[in-house]
C-alpha cells in the first residue's frame, strides 16, 4: 500500500468516523461533591451542585455531581474511548470506590456518539473493560446524537 493510499484511508476515517466521547459521573441527591475535585485531583474533572445550569442540555442540574469527560475523538470502537477513560481513573480507583460506597453515590459511565449516516460505531466492549466498569458499580448509558 502506498503512502498516498494510507493517507487517504486516514483522511476518510477522520472525516467519516463517529465521534465518541466517554465520561464517568458520580451523582448524589444528598451530598455536595465539590470536595471530590480536590481530593481525587484528576485533571479535567468537574463538579456541580443541584440547580446549577447544565449548558449541554439547556436546563438545571437535578443532582449534585462530579465527572470526568474525555474529549471526543474519531473512532469506530466505543471500547477505545472507554479504555482511555478507565485508564485516566485507574490511579484513583480505590478512592473513587470508597466515595461511592461511603456516600452511596450513583456511578455512571456515559458514551456519547455523534455519527454520519452509514458509519456507525461498534458498541463492543472487551471483558476487561466490562470488568473495570463493574468494579466501580457503574451503570452504562449510550447516547447517539
């Protein structure tokens, strides 16, 4: 395969591949989670309080929360985005699991997919990814845009 052909394939993937974004969210109706941002010290993590505006949905937040969302990237595999998210959380896994259990937090892994017609992603997860998500006791949500 020539360099030009490889470049054309790469350009096609970037142009047509679904955009996949993965996030990990902790929510609570009772506990403010602002302290988790400092305690866990994970770059890019955010927290909010019930009633704060949710710019992505144009409404107010219904619960207190903490989240880590990775930037979207072109990918035909949801597992790639999930693996990167879990890798970012891994150094603080024990602290996160402790917070989930001690404060009875709801944990959720969210996958958001933006796709072009005829280019759906594969929603395949490896056993390792499923096991890692399960270790947090997290539910999984998939949203197609």
